[in-house]
C-alpha cells in the first residue's frame, strides 16, 4: 500500500485513493486559516487544497490544470490540487502559506 507522509505523520492508503480525503482522514491540516471553512469540498474549483506532492500520483486533469492556471495560482508552480490527485505510490506532501496555499513559505513539510 502507498505511504503518505505529511505534517510529521506517515500513513498508508489504497492505491488510487484521493489525496484530499486521505490527508483529512488522518488529521492533516490541508487548508490554511479560513479555507478550512470556505472550500469547495473537493470539487476542484476553489483551489485552496493546493500542495506540493513528491512521489507517484495521477496526472493532472484538464479540470485541475484549468484551476491551477487561475490566479493566485500559476500554471508554472509545482503544486497539485489534493482533491484532484490520486495516490499511486509513496508520496511526500508539503503545504505553503496563503489562503490558497499559493505562498512561498512552508506551513508544514512531510516531516513536520
Ligand atoms: S478542495 Fe477546492 S479545489 Fe480542492
């Protein structure tokens, strides 16, 4: 089973699991600040679940590419929308600051 490491925790999930659901289920603070309350609940439209993911995950879909091309995100940033990402192997996840997680300061890293 794939291992996901985020915010100092490592947990397993099934291959193909939705990264947003896996992170939330395991108590990871996926959203920054008010985005915990104001988000699209996984529909791929708000952009607040953005994270950096290193490891084996699904390709970005047209829907995700479209949202990540809209400000304040930039299509050139190496972020993924957790709600649109399937875990396919071991992954490490990093969250950045800003309402959408679009910032340059690390909020939490894989190891904590
Ligand atoms: S939760 Fe809104 S885009 Fe992922």
